[in-house]
């Protein structure tokens, strides 16, 4: 294999141990100035782009170089990739600023492998199956809110638990809607309209709970209120808006059933739901949500595992277990 | 002691074993048609007024009599009071309908011993100490909402845990405001304005969570959403209203700090708070609320205890203990 | 409406208050001899058939009559239906023994409203989609075990939580297989073969855990080991049987993955799973199982609720909530 | 700003990055001998005084130098303050022993900012409000025990949770007494005498549970028995002493009510209370104690936070939350 | 079988259904005045003696008769034994007072089947194996305290969990000492002296926690402090007494190790231990105590079970299980 | 003391700080390649043999040297022992491969100090006391299974909690049998046969749950099923084997009682027992198992503690406590 051209674009995921890099732009996900035991300084950092991230070190650093690095920002890097304790590590030989406006830091955040536009279209298509006019009007209020639509397509579904990447929210929501479309017909006594609307909105508050411009973190309002209550407030405002526009009351029982579904979808008090599911629709959304989220955690735990010597991933706290990796039934091989 | 005049008004609390009653109006808090083992029917009921309640029985009853009794409604009663297993029991000899409009069923619900008007005035006086104009405006929106003010003065603070009587909410709120007035000066870094506003609103959602016209029970919205979220929604609407009226944004950090305080004031997820207190003000309201509520439970457990043979009340679930009754330090005797 | 013919077959569900019955066979689900306060004896019993059950009383009873009633057995009844506290109650005027062999007590147990033969066929059809030959062989061992097949079609899915009626196990299993058929295609990395086999066997141990001949109760082995371990032992025996017949080892990784799925399908230690789900297939079966079981509990809670005056069912322990009854979205009464 | 005079007394809190120090005495809170990767030795230590603490390093160290440093003891230091990863770090260039008796190591422990003598006087003043002669005698036994009084004024209120500094116990106790003085009048049925005595003694066992001469740590008896039981034993001894001196029995109900208050003041079994509060006084002390302790934790978390880039402190385990730092209502900057 | 002589002493356990009783003395463990549905009064009571207890009814009663019955006291009874729902029931035809001083109510409490004097001697014999002089002195202080010795031989080990009968404490203690004598030699690093002393004292506080003169119930001090703390206080007093008598300090480490063992012997905070076992001796006593107590609960659950139709006892809360009754290995039949 | 001969066999436990080693064989329990801050490489490793383990470093290492070291394998070492932060550290000056077949890596794992052959003989002797022929046959099936017997004598009792060394399982089992032999006679109603068999098998599944050839870790089957279920399956197979050989059914009640005992011996759901003990035998094995395991943890915590300056070991998670180290009663020094 001939060595890759050092100036062609190389994503973090593509970089190989032993490879040299002459000029590549990466995001600095984290930085740290450390002193060696003989008094000299070095920088410990994490470089990243949409494809993944990697630890990096710059020897012979100085406070000035350190201060010039923007945390969460982009830089041109020169250096090489070493093998360190079985993992790759980037040794920085040089770095320089990026021209303002040349690159968008957001392009360097981890992202869904799917086409976000397609996911969003699938979400909208699924929502067209809602027959109840009031719920349809409410959903329309969100879908046609350009700021909401843009944020909804960018937001991660979580800071780190599952679908924790740009587009994760729309991907997770699409998955749930797809599930509901096949599961609802098996339980005709459950209102598909309420389930579809509930799925669309259940995590919509994440758009306000999380910041995801150049980093994934909680907003202050997100920490103080939580996405569950934020979403209920948002939905409440949209209902009032509809009332003002139509001059008709939004049906109170539909509104409170939907609010209840959102409030209770975590299914347990200790996970931040102030109510427990008390309707069939709330119960269905709770279990479908868990099913998709937990399967994503399993897939991510296996994909992110690097210890080829073990049949088990590291402990996954949210699953209270390590995951068994072997593809016993052969369902995970590229060509089945 | 000469027997009381059987036609003068006798409250449930005043009735003595052995006493005859010719014509008294009471509320039917509960009713039940039962068959005796020899096939005849009798009615088991609970009669009540603002002073308390008592079990009652009507022998030789019929389905017709039973159907004519309005649950939660008022009736004229004729009968006598017996001693049954150490407790009073009312034997119904006759009953007849109350003229519509003659009496207000609500007058026959358990009520605070205090003057509700005075309590409400004390609440308003305490709130006048708020200096922040935005919070003052918000409080004013509620205080000047005639429907809210009327309901707030009638609502119980709970269905049964503590202050579970007409006027209980305003009494409990008054108590907390009084506490805050003496405690806040000891902790100058805590915002008294936020604490006073938070206390005023922390249980205001009870007005919507509970129905208390002729009985104490949860509304459907109350069960589906809970008073915590109901209050946050209400407060949210009032803030928007202020914004529309003033044309100025309500300060976002003040609004979300207050919402957080309300959401977190139960202090634990399992008690229905979707957030845990993360500010000094939220912590203070949580502990003052507990202090007053738990002391009320102790007082009510002792007052409601009828077993003179024991030093201990029955087990009080919310306190996870029985309560020790002796007045060891002599603080409960008016004149020791 | 003309009164029903007192000798035509009247199911328990059909009996109306006021109706007289001359000769009907019912099962005695429970019996109790009680003394009235004036010293005479009466019998309190519960009569039942596949359509439901009803409390019953026989006045002027004797120890001899009482002893002649077989608990869990059948009798001819003469009597009438009364209205007692808003519910029906059967007054027994006479009873006599059933000719041995004339009726099957099992026909008088509560039963699925579905055709058990159809359910069983649907289960077998779904299992034919399994492609892995080893799992297919294992499933065949059970399906072709006549005793197992017969028991599997009769067993309830639980003693009382959900699908607690004859045919409940095969109905619940059919539901889950139907769910898996639509959900698995959305998660191609999850082995549908393992999921289908796992669903078929996950509760198969109930056949041994429960007795359901004339009553629903735990067997001693069921209480000592539990259906989860009983099923793993059973499956283990079938694997060994296949090995003896084919002379080839059953693949160890497939066997232990399936055993793990069964052991962990309750999802929590406190529900009796000695392991927590550590594979995607185990997680999927756990959530689909919960989804169907909990929706059945909601439906049963609403169907079984008799208090027309409340929007809420009684508290359902397994759901940690009361259930909101109104059919807000109109999905439950298409054409009643 | 001209550089500080290197020989004038500089507290740890005053030291600035870049500053040189010629001869300062600090306490060695911790020490560690480490090997650099090229084989030479260096010392990692923490230096401290009453004002705070700071990490320190001495390059080119030896086992001899290391052994000469007394852990928990005092040394003269020469060196300079560097900026390391945004925090100060002391580089030790030289050190030498302190003349025995010249300094008191205890003066170099973290201390309350308040005047301990004033706090103690405030405590004694508050206790003078006790009217019950027996409780007054008991309190007197402690107050007039010179060893107790001295220790009580020095002990921290905890090893690290809150008021974890010299004088912390008397400060926390003073705060609670001040709270009781304003709160008790609002609840006349609660015995102020019992509450004041209970507050004074509730944590008095800390004097025996903790060692705080040159370090804060648990004594062996403290770990084996806990301050709750230690205090009950101590109080028991004082009651017996009073009985021997007066020849009269200490009233048993008062004694056991007070013991109960102390045993139950943690409010939960899992926090080491062998009893749960069963009297109004025990409940009041429990909540006032929590209120002051938790507000102190909030204040300490904010004061100790160094990450100016975040609105949130690090997670505080005892509060089960991170704390929101912004001074939204402007109550924390009297003059900023 | 000829009928028993109606005037000879018949213990409650001996009474047969159908038997008449002319004059027998029993204890009234409970009494209740109830009204029949036709207005007449009857008394529901429980009669008891050392051999067991039985429900009783007296028809045609009056308030006067009811008031004349001393709860927890003794009466002469005339009447007959009936079979009621498969259990015996005593029908009272007449009753009269017992001459004061003729009988001791305590003789009519449930009692150990063993000879209490023998048990006490076995306890003292076992304690003679203690070699440490200080522990021996401490044990002696208790053994030679005549009031303690008498109470210790009478006290039950619990109000209802296990060994809940007169002599239960000394029997349970004897069992544990016997266990320790055979187990300690297998763990020579564990101090047998400390274990024996700890066993002797671990539940000695029950003597003060419980009242057991005419009934088993908690004393007020018992409820406020608990036997664990009561015992530590008692032991503390005895150590001080020894010090006063010998003029020598009781070794502090031995005393605090023993106190720790007592405080921690329940092994969990939620069972009222303020400390968890931190020494080998504390751990040993905790497990031996559990072993004997839990085996006693199993034996009592099986012995007390009356449902011959089931292989399982009722649910035993302290064991979190029902107990499997069949004597599978034939160890419970004297002669199999 | 003259220095030890550098070529004589020196166990890891014997090595002294300052000692030189010319040629010793140790196991590499762990290895790690690290980069110094000036770019050179060094190896961090842990060397071990049956006597214990020690950290080691090799300066001036290379990727080639690192790759040549077999993790879990043996090497000849040359180097010296240094004192590092109060602990010993091995500095590797050279290493070379071990001739294949010269040494057995298993000899270098931590091992019981006892003679395994003697322990095994004691186990077999104890089992000879079983009188029930069926249980005796079952036990014989295991004892006479050469592969089982060999593994049983090598397996550790746990990966790290207690008896985590070669021979730990047979030692722990021997201890429990010894306990049962002295305890069973005190509880004649408990079947000694079932207890002895249950003890023998309760942890026998560890042989399959754990791998212990060159390291202690869980097998995949061990993680997926757990030793409790593995043992029940194993025992099930042996029962079937006996049935095939004898042509007689193994008594079902004995088999299910034994399976229940094994399933429930952890005593709590959260410790992986799918059933809670419901027989006296299951309860006895549960407590004896805990007693021996917890006392072993105490002994190991004290033996493994290296901080001479503290009276307390580090926190032991499984005991939820630190352990008090002083040998207060002098039972741990053979000759003090």
C-alpha cells in the first residue's frame, strides 16, 4: 500500500499509525498544558472531525502556543501518527490558524452517517399519516418553524448516551416513527395519531436543552428545567398560538394527554419523569423509545470497542452490563 | 349537663354519644348499601361538616332510599348518636332532601380553623416585601386574578397528607412566608425576593390539580400533569401576558430560576420533582416547605389520635414513624 | 326484552340482575362457610365459567352442604341474581352434583376470546421463518412434542398480571412473534432467528411453573425454580436430545446466547432474572415482551373497571399507576 | 503593582503566580516521593495554612530530603509560584526545619473566617434562653467543662462535607441556634427548650468522632461508634453526674426525648440514624440542620469553583446536583 | 375417645371442636365490642394461655359486660368450642372475675417449650469459657444483677418475628452461644471472648425495649431509643461501675470493640444499626444471629401453618418468601 | 544479614528492596508500553508468582522488546528491587525467554497456602457423611469425574472478592463443610445430607464460570449464564446420567430442593439469585457461605494492608466498610 498523499484531505478516521500529515484541518476538542518532569512544557489535546477523534501531543510547547489554540475551534496541523499502547496518537509538529470563514467548526463535529435531509423528509412523511386535525395543526406549527426545523436536524439525541452526534435527534425520531408505523396496526386500540405526535415531540426539547454549535453540552436552561418540561412549555405555546390564529380552543383532553405522554416518557421518576405513564399511548412511546435507544447503545458499544482480545466490551453504565461482542448468528457481516 | 336542644345547630364535632338529633343538615361524605346476613338491607355512610366527620348507619334501608342520597351532597338527618367500640356512630332514623339553594355544600367541608381572609391578607402583606419589579409584577398577576385569588383561599394544601382542608393552601403558604421572613435575613446571600415568590407559587398549582367543591380529589389534568408542571405552565402564561402588556421581555434568567425552584421543590425524583434543587433559593424553599408540612402532620396525628391508652399515635406513612404523644415539656397545654 | 329462558345455557357474563336460573352448571372458584351473627350458617362462594365470575351466597346453609361442594369443581345451580352495592350477586337456592364425565372443569376456566387453534397455527407459521437449522431443530423439538403443544395452548401467561386465562400464553407469544416480524427488519444487525426462537421459549417454562387444570396456581417446582430456570433446563434437555439423535454437537455459542436471552428477559434482578441483557437480541425481546404485557394490563384494567363515576381505574401495581380511562382519540369504540 | 516583599508574611491565599518567596512557614498537608522517567526523584506535596492550600513540587529531591519532611508538620519554604494549567503551583527551591515551639501547627489548618470567641459567646447567649432547669443544668455541664468548651470551639463540623474547618462546629451550631430563635416562636407547640438543647448537642459528639490537631480525620472510636452514639453516651454521663451532685433523678422522659432527638437527627437510617424522628422537636432540628448545612455546601461549592468558563460548579455528591453559579438576583455582590 | 372432664385444666392448645368447658381460666389477649346488623351487641375476643390462643365470641353482650373484661387480664370462662371455617372458635356462655392473686397473668403468655432455668444455666456455663478478665467482669455484672437475670429469663426475643414468647431471649441467646462454641474454634483469629460476650449482650437491651408483663409491646423508651442503643448505654454504665469498684480503667479498646459489635449486629442501616460491622467478631455475631433467627422463623412458619392443602406457608415478610413445607429428607419426623 | 544468593530461587514475596537478581523466572501479570515525556519508551509491568506480585519498570525499552513479552506468560528476569514511595518496585535490566516446557505458568499464579490434596481429601471425607443414597450417588458423579476433580482443586473461589487464588474453591468449600459438620447437629430438623451436598455444589459452577489457566477471568459462558445456573445445569445432567445408569428416576423432590438451594444461595436478587431461600437448608447454606466468605475478606483486607500509619484498612466494597485492624484481643499474634 503506497502512503497516502500528505496534502489530500484525510479524515481522523482514515489516519494510520506511521502516516505523516503536512496540512490538515481538525477541530480541537480539548486542550491541556502540562509540564514534563524536567521542567519543559507539552500540550495534551484531542483532535477531531466528523469522522471521529484522536489524542494528540505537542512536545516543546510554550504558554504562547497553548494560548493560541482555540478550544472547540479549528487549526491546520502538521505532524505524524504514532502507535501508543495499541492506539493511535497524533504528534503535532506544527500548527497555524485557519482563515476566518474558510471552514465551519460544526462540520467537524461527529455526525450521523445518514443524509439528514432524507431523515427529515422521512419524519415529515410519517407525520402526514396523522389524521386528527388538531394534532396535525400542532405538528405543522413545529415543522413549519424554520428555526426549529433547522435545529431539529442538527441536534444530537443526547450528550453521550446514544445517537450523540449531529443529526442524532432526527435519526432517533425517524427510527421511532418507523417503529410506530409497523407496531401501531397491531394494537388498534392505541391511537396512532397520539403516538406519532408524541414520538415527534418527545425529545424535541433537546433542541433547547443542549448546545451543539461547536461542542455538545447542556444549556443553563436545559440543566435547570430539563428537555421534558422545556418541550411541554414549547408545545403549550404552540397550542396557544393555534388558538389565537383559529379562534378556537385546542381540545383540552387531547392537549393534556399529549403533555402527559411527554412528561412520562422516561418511565421512571429517577430518570426525570415527574409522572408515570398512565395511558396506552404513553406506555407504547416509552417502550419504543427504550428499544431504539438501547439497541443504539449496543451497536455503539461494539463499534467503539478496540480491545480485539476480549469477547466483551467495557461496562456500559446505561445498560448495567458489558456487551457480548461475537456475531454469533452472522447478522453483522457486510454481506450476509 | 342538660341535653342539648335537638333542633339547635349541632356540628358533627359537638355531637355526644347518647344524644338525639331531630333535624340537622350534614354532608354525606361516603355511602354504601349493604345486605345483612338475614337478607335485609342497611346503609353505611359517613356524615360530615366543616367541624369533622362520623360514621353512620341506617337499618331497614332500601335501594330506593339509597339511590335518593346524593354522594357529596347535603341532607336533613333525624337520629341518635351511639357509642360503638369506643367511637361515636350515628344511627339514622330518617332523612329528607335539602331545599335547593338553602345550603352550600362547600360549607360542610373540613376547613381551616383560621380566618381565611386574614390569612390571605397576611400572604399579600408578605409579598409586598418583594423588591424586584419583575417578580412583583408576576406576583401581582396572580394576586389580582380574581378567580385565582378565590380558589387559592379555598384550596386544601393536599388531599390528605397535611393541611387537607378548605383554606389549607393559603394557611400553609402563609406559614412558609412567615418562616421566610425570619430565616432569609440570616442568609443574606439567598435572594429573599426569589424565595418569597417561590413560596407563593410552589403549591399554587394545587388550585388546578385538585377539585374541592364538594369533595377533595384529583382532577384529571392534575393526575396527568401534576401541580408542579401545572404551576410552571401557569406562571409561564403569566410571564407572557406581562410581556405582551409591557412590550418588554421578562428576564429569562429570573424566569428560569423561578421555574427551576418550583420544579425542584419536592427535593427528590420519587416525589415527582423532575429536577433536584440546584440553587440556594430552591434548597431553602424545599426545607422550609418540609419543616412546616411535617410539623403539621405531627400536630394532626396527635390531634386525630383517639387511643388514650397508648403513648404513640398510629403509624404515619409520610413520617415513616409513629409519633410520641406525651407533652413532655408542657408546651402543648394552654395553661400548664 | 323478554326474560331469558331459565334452562337455556346462560354464561356468567350473560346473567342479569333480577334473572332467575333453574339449572346451570358453574365452577366453584372459591367457597367459605360463615356464621351469621344470630348463629345460623351461610356459604360465601364465587361461581365462574370461561366467561367470567360472580360472588354468590347461600343462606340457611349447613356444614354438610358446605362439605359437599368441591372447590375448583362443578355443580348444578338453582337461584337468582341480585344487585348488591351496584354489582351482581348470585343467591343460591339449590345445588346438586354434576354427573362425573358430563362436563370438563377446564371448560369453566377464564379463556382467551381468540381461537386457540388459530393462535397456535400463527405461532407455528411465524417460527417457520427461522432460517438457522439448529434453532429450527430446537423449535421443532418443542412444537412436535405433543404434550408440550397441548399444554402450551392451554397455559395462562401469568397467574394474574396479564393474559391470565386459558390460552393466554399462546396469545401473548403470538403477539410477540407478530411484533418481531415487523420490528426485526428495521434492525438488520439483530438476529431475527434468535429473536423468534427466544420469544417462542421465553415464557414456555410457564407450562411447568403453573398448574392450570381446575385453577391457576404455582406448582412447587415452579415456586422453587421459577419458569426462567425451568425453561433453560428444558431447552438444555432438548439440545442434548438433538445431539443424541444427530450425533453432532449443538453449536455452543448459539445455545448459550439463547439461554442468556431467556435468563435475562425480565430485564432486572428484582424481577427474577439472574443475568441482565447483554446482547441486542436479549434487549429486543425484553422490550417487546414488556410492550405487549403492559398494553394488555392497560386494556384489562379498563375492561375490568366498573366505576363509571371516575375517569381513572383503580391503582395497577405492576404499572405503578392508575390508568386514565377516557377514549380521548376515539380509537376504542369504532363499532361496539 | 509592586512585587510583595518576599520576607513579609504571605498567606497561601495571597501568593500570586510569578511571585518569589524567601522564607515562609507553611504546613505540609500531604507529601509524596516520585521518580521521573529518567530516574531522578522529585517530591510532590501540598502546602497549606489557615487561608487555603496549594500543590507544590521539589525537583532534584532525594530520599533523605523526603524523609525529613514531617507530614502534617511545618517547614520554612524558599521558592516561587508558577502557573500550571491555569492554577498556581509552588516550586520548592529549599526548605528547613521550624524551631520547636515557634509555631503551632494548628494555626495552619483551614479556619472559620469568624471570630471563634464571638461564636462561642453567641452560642452561650442563645442557650441562656432555656427555661427548663434540668436542661439548663445539662447544658451547663457541657459549657462549664473546660476541655469540652475548648474542643467545641476548635472542632470542624465535618471532615469535608460542610463547615470543614477549625471552628466549623461552633459556627454551624451558632447558625442553628439563631435559626431556632426565630423559627420556634412560629410553632409554639414545639418546645424551644428541647430544640435549643438538642441543637447544642446534636453534633457535639464530633469533638470525639474527629481528630483535628494537625489534620482532619476520624478517630478509631469515631469510626467504631459514630458521633451520634458518642454524644448520647456523653450526655448520659452528664445526666448521671448531675444526679450524683443533686441527689435527684434527672427526669426520665426529658432525657429520653433528648436522646431520641440526637439519635434521629440525621433523619434517615442510611445516614446513620438508628431511629427516625418521632417528635416535633426531632423533626425541627433535623430540617434546620439540613437547611444550614446544605446552604453552606452551596456557598462552599460556588466559592471553591475555579472554572470561570462554566455557569455550573462540579457535581456536589451530597446535593446530588451541580450548582448554578450566576448571581441572578444580585444578592451575592454587595459591592462588586 | 371419651369427652374430657369439663372442669379439669384444659389448655387452649388442648381444646377440641365440640368440647364443652365449664370453668377454665384464660387470658384475654384482645377484646372488641361489635354491633350485629339487627342492633344487638356481641363481643369478639381472643383467649390465650401459654399453650396458644383462639378467637372467641360472646353473643347477646352488653356494654357493661364488655367493660368488665380486663384486656391482658384473666377470667373464668364457661362455653363451648365450635368449628368455624375450619378453625376452632370459642363461644362464651359466661364469664366471671378471677380472685386477685389466685393466678399470675404472666403464666398465660406464650412461653418457650424449654425449661428456662436450664437455658439460663447453659448461658452461664458458656460464658464461663471467657478468659479475658475484663469481659468476664462485665459479664458478671449482668449475670449477678438479680433484676437483669430475672428479666433476661422472661423476655421474648422479639414482639413477633421469632422466639416471640416468654423465655425467647434466653433461648435464642443460648442457641447463639452454642453456635459460637463450635464455630469459633474453626476461626482462631476471631476472638471467642469477644464473640461470647457480644452474643450475651447483643439483644440484652430487649429487656428494656419490650414490656412483657401481661402483653408483648414496646416501651416508650424502647421505641425512642431502640434496644441497640439501650444496650450500649447499659453496658457503658456497667463498665463505669466496674471502674469505680476496681479503681482501674476498663480497657478502652475492648470497650469500644464490644460497643461497636452491639451497634452493628443488625448488619444494615435500614434495620437500625447505626454502624456496619467492621471487625471479624462483629461480622461473626451478625451472621450467627441471622442463622438462628431465620431458622426459627422457618420452623415457626411451618408449625403455625394450618392450611393442609398447600405445600407452602403464607408469605413471611422477614424472609421475603413463602416457605416450602414438605419434609423432603425426612428430618422432621421423629420416627420416619 | 548477608545478601541472598542472586541465583537461588527467590519468590516475589521474599524479594527485598536493594536486592539484586541475576536470573529469576516470574509471570508477567500485566504489561504496558509507555512514552516518557522526552520521547523515549519504557515498559510498565507487573511480575508475579504464587507468592504475590510487584510492579516493575524497564527503562530504555523498545517496541520489539515489548512485543516479545507474553502477557500471562513466563520470563527470566535480571534486575534489582528499589524502594518507591514506600513500596517495592522491580527495575528490569534484562529478560529472556523461558524454554518451552521448563516451567508451568500455572505454578506462578497466586495459590492457597494450604495443601490442595489435603483440602480435597477433607472435602471427600466430609461428603462421606451423607446418608441419602441418591445424594451420595450424585456427589459421587462429581467426585469421580476426573476432569471435575482436577478443576475443582485448582479453581479460585472468585476473581477477586475472597479466596481469589488457585485452590480457593476447594479451600472455601472445605471450610463450609467443616462449619456444617458442627452446626447441623444443633438444628436436627435441618437435613445435613442436603446441606452437605448443597455446600459441595453451591460454587462448583465456578469451575465453568471462570478461566484460571494463566489468569483469573470470566469465561463467555460464565458471563452469559453465571455459575449459579451453570451449576444447576451440570447437576441436572448428572442426575439424568444416574437415571440412565440405574434405570430409576432420581427423586424429583430431592432434585428440586437441591436446585432451589443452589439457585437461592446468594440470598438476594441483586446478587444474581433468581429465587430467595425458601427452605431451612437453603437458608443455612446462605448464611454459612456468607460467614466464611466475609471472614476471609476481613483477613485478606488486613493481610493486604500496607499502611502501618492507620488503624483502618482501605474501604472494602463488599463489606461496605473499612476494617479496624488492631488485634485488640490478641488473637492474631501466635506469640505476642
